[in-house]
C-alpha cells in the first residue's frame, strides 16, 4: 500500500497512514512546534516512536518529555495528550487499527 494522503487532525498536526493491516496500523504524524493533541483516550493500544524533535506527553497525568529515538507505550483507554516542544515527527502504531483514520 502506498502512503495515504496527509490529513490535518488539528491546527499544526497532520497524519498519514504508512501501513494498514488487519490487526495493526502504522501512522506518521507531523507536529509544528507548539502544536498539541488535546487530552483523549481510545480503545487501541498505541506505541509512539519519536523520529525527530521533542514531544511532551501527559499519560495518566504524568508528564514525560520524549526526544528523538524515544518511544512510549500507551495502554488501551489510557488518558493522554501531547504537545510538540519543537517541530516533531512520530510514528504511531495502533492495535487494532483505527477505523476512524481510514475515512
């Protein structure tokens, strides 16, 4: 499968599906510096890998500053949010795949 088109999730945050399977999905996310994904949760397990930049995650109320090369596991239904400290690219893995991202 070729990469999907870029979709703007919110101001300064874009995503595209890199790989999409029956049980797992890989999504590339680009954050402009200062852009944020507000607090939310979802039934999917998520692993986020920081390709470049720095991202501040809040997971279960705990603040974690991640930099290039760091990764984070987000359990199913865990409340979390993210803010880019600088321009950042992440690879996010979701299991099961996010049906809402396929639309």
